[in-house]
């Protein structure tokens, strides 16, 4: 019986190693693809910057990608001060609460950032469809781009309007497209910028190329949504485990309050509970980071 169990756990261990190897290989392949895309953008940018310097706009990030996680430091400090002044909670618990509050703010900021990025990429796909329709009807690339700006919505409208205005005031189109990629260092925006830059430089059948780019962007958006839906169960499982932990603690306190109070008021109990609370918060953030689609 012991050999059977040993063999069973050995197979589980080997299966886990195989899964880790497959995940590492896929992650490496995705990193190589992203590296090729970045290298293509860098080559276009470097070849053109020999005669023209990049505008100051390229050094600024778009407000869409702005992070506000630093606010969580002050929010967590405010929560700790309020709890200390009103309830007199011991400092080990306050340290764990500070970590949990900051990580919660960090997670909320990440969710808000992903929402803004998703909204911008969806608007980018819609703008590409309008450009394809304009090019097929006989309009030039710049005319189709300007017509898509009129129908676009924020935040994509602000970004592409800046590029169109720069071209209208005399900036080179390739440089303006690379400035857009610098302000929005996203893979889908980089792909769109490279397509415009290549067409402005060497020409080609733009309607077919833009249609393929738009189809690729929509497929990636749909795949990201499916992967997010498939990983919802894992995130809910982690949250359930965290909630059950506190439920079990409350149940133990109800059955034997004196012993539970003695444990929670002792220094060893405070340190152990605080470490457990902080690790739970770190685990939730870690699971959320691991469940993000990377391809």
C-alpha cells in the first residue's frame, strides 16, 4: 500500500513539474513574440531618428496608463490611525491591517487600470474598422485617420487626436506614429503604430493590412475575456478560503472565548495572527497576478 501511495504522489509531482515546464515554455514564447514586436518598433524609430529627433510628447506616458497605487499608502495609514485611536488595536494587528489595506488599494488600482486599457483597446478596434471602411471607399490614409477621430470616443480620441494634430502641423507621419506607441506602450497599439509607419514609408494595400490588424486585436481581446472568465473560479476559491479562515476563527472564539482571548492578547498569538493576515493578503494579490492573461 505504501508503494502505491508513493508512486501516486510521485506521478503527481512529475505532472506538476511537466505543467510548470509547459507554462514556462509558453511564457518564453510569448516573451519572444513581444520582443520581436518591440524590436520592430525600435528599428523603425531608430532608423527615422537619424534625421529627426523625437518630440517631447514621446517621453510622456498617456494618462490612461497612470497609476494611483501610491494613494494606498495614505489610505492604509489613515485606516490604521482610526482603528488605533478608536478601538485601541495592538500594533501587530495594525501592521497586518496596514499591509492588507495597501494591497487592497493596489488591487483596486490594478483593476481600474485594466478597465481603462480594455476600453481603449476596444475603441482602437472600432477605429480600425472605420479606417478600413474609409480606405476602401477611396480616402487616403490621413483622411481615413481623421474621419475615425471624429467618431472616436475618449480615451482613444485624445491619443489619436494628438497624432493627427502633429501630422497636420508638419511632423513626419512615421515619427508621429512612433510617438503614439511611446505614449501607449501596449502591444496592440504598437502593432497599429507599426502598420501605419510601414504604410507611410513603403506603401502597400492598407485596407487588407488594417483589416487583419483589427481582426487580430479583436481576437486577442476576446481571448483575454475568455481567460478572465475561466480564471474566475480560481479567484473565487481563494476568496472563499480566506473568508472560511475568519469564520473558523469566529467559531472557535464562540465555543471557547477565554482561551481564544488569551491567544489573541498574547504576543505570540498577535504575531502569528498578524503574519497569517498579511500572507493572506499577499496570496490574494499573487493569485490575481498569476491569473492575468499573458500571451
